[in-house]
């Protein structure tokens, strides 16, 4: 029985790593993508429950574990090299220093992915608890290797990378809602909403943050980000100019409250 459980868990781990990398490094969402509700950087219902049938499937395909892990690792390395190419190019020092910084950056992302995986499945263990909580885990893991200007440059690049992933995903969500609700946004209004909500989400839901929290706590932060966005819009736009955005945000708040009620 122990061997069987070990094989099952091995299969789950390979698939889960790939799934979680999709959360941490998401593929831009198109207008016709799935119906999973999203607010900010992460899926609202990220918790994964595996049925006996799913566990059996993982056992049947457990021999793919190494391949899945290799795909996940390859994607991580590719994303780091692509996303941080501009940062690597401006590093001062020799090749050995650049290699050490790159390896530290990759390891920080591995650990953050590991934590997100355990958190989304409700299984944070001793290994994950050894990671030091931080509002920006990746940056905190590299601070000792960088000077002040490099820390600022890395922070800027990380924010830009987050924006490039957030913009198409959240923009598609707003566009889909508008289409399904027959809601009309003025020209440029969706882009303005997305930009404001990115600032709110990055402040409260930084995708590089690490800290143990419950689903209810994460939903509460998503709700807070939406309310902050609504306040910022109210401060910068007349009521008629933000009417469609208010309808969208109100609908998102109702959806979050419904999800939270199911978890209580």
C-alpha cells in the first residue's frame, strides 16, 4: 500500500507542478477561454480536489512523471531567461556572478512555485513553511547578491513582467463579461480599468508574494483589490464615464461573496 501511495503521489506531483506553473506564469487568456472566475493574478477557486477516478488516472500515467517534471523545469528556465533578459544584460561583474544570480533567481521561482502548489491544494508542509514569508519573495531571495540599483532594476522588470501577463488575461475577462452582459464600454475605458486594477492587485496580490493564507483570506484580498479599483475610478472619472466599469466590478464582488459563502 505504501508503494502504491508513493507512485500515486509521484504522478500527482508531476502534473501539479505543470498546473501550478500555469498559475504562476499564466498563458494570456483569450476572450473565449474557460469560465473559471478570475480577479487579479490568480484563479479564485484555485483549490484542487482529486476524486478516486482522478487518482487512478494519475497512477496509470505515473510513468510520465519524469517527463512532466522536465517540461515544467524547461518552461521555468525558458520563462526566466525570457522575462529577465533585460535585467541580466545590465548586470555588473563577471560571468560567474551573473551565473550565480541567474541560478538564485531560478531557485527562488522554484520555491515560490512549490509554495503556490502546496497552498492551492491545501497541503502546505514543513518544507514550504521553511520559506521565509515576504511581500516579494523572489526579490527578497536575491537582495544579498545585488546592489541597490540592481534591486531597483529587478523590481521594475518583475512589475513589467507581471503587467504583461495580467493585461491580456484581465482584459479578456472584462471583454467577455461585456459581451455576455451586452454592456458597452467607451473607447479606452477597458484599458483604463485594467491599468487601475493592475495597480490595486499588484499592491495586494503581488504574484511574487509568499505567505500562508486560507482561501477565504485570498478571496478577501481580491475583494479589497476590486474595491480599491472602484474607489480609484470614482476619484478620476465622472459617474457616467465609469458606469460600465462599476457594473463589472459589482458583478465581480457578488461572485466573490458567493464563493466566500461556500467556503464558510
